[in-house]
C-alpha cells in the first residue's frame, strides 16, 4: 500500500494545497484513487490553519482513512505541544519531526498523546541509537537514498523493528532505479505497513508501470508492498 502526500506549498510536483479547498480536493481525489492513508504537510501557515485543514480532512475522510502529518521541524517546542494536544482528537497516526530538536520528541508524545516519528534525523546515528522502544518514538521514516542504499537501510529497518519501532520506507523523490530499491526494501520487510513510495506519477518522465500506484498499491513480483506514503 502507499500513502498520498498533500503539500502546503508548491516546491515539488506533489499536490500543493495552499488553502482549505485545495486540501479537500486533494483528499477527495486521493481517496477516489484507492489511497487509505494520507500524509499532510503542516507547520507552514500557522496553527489555526493547520487545525482547520486537519479537522476538515478528518470530516471528509471519515474514520476509515489514516492521517499522518509532517511538520518538517517547523515548530518550536511550545507551539508543537499546543498544536499536537489540539490535534489529538483527530486520531493522527503520527507526526513527523514536530521540532528541529529530536530531544523534544519523547516529551511531546508523552504530554500530548500524539505519536511522533523521525524522518530527517533518521540519518543521525546518535539519534537512532537513542531510540530503544516505541515509547521514545513510534516510527522512523527510512529513505535508502540517504542511508547508504537498500542494504544499509534494510539493516537499520530490521534493528528498529526488533525494538518494536515502526518503519516507514520512503522515496527521496528518486528516479526509477532509486525508487525500485525502496520498493523492494518495503516488500522485504515483515508486517503490512503503509510506506511512502507513491512518487512515480509525480514526475514528467515515464516510470515503469509497476512503480505507478494502482488502487493505492504498488505490486512487487506478486507481493504487495505495504501501502505507500511519501
């Protein structure tokens, strides 16, 4: 399976959702294409805007759609705590990188009840070594392109899974070869996680048909890689 990513600003070929109507149109379109997990970029336009967009997304999507958020380190600790506490009622799967400082994450998760994930800091071995259980962080986004390739990413992923931490394999907006490595990695991992691999149809150039999500899935040699999420 793959998740569908919704941006707030137009810095890539992903959906740019700069206002509420655009966000809801993207949500409706993604659900219509078979995606059951949505990942929404936040922390770029203010807390009120974030809360309005997530509240409306949950209302439109209903309870059967998983919502993930990515703040890209855009909040300070005080703003993150207040915003995440307010978002708890929307049943968020997890929030990636709420502040620039990963030492904030454990307290934020404990105090707000919202699960927190690593993304950019997954490449920092000292940060990863400090993750010993899901009580530290709930999930880690693993991108082979920035972790030394699929083999190194697989080793890291298995170590995290052994600690009970969820692993989300994601593309780094890779070309066909890099994306295929990430897809194969996702398919090799145990469980039925929703990964972040639905990026092929965001490019102008053609990717192999097997890398294009169909009904929210990418299929690998007869194996369905866990649902995508960028």
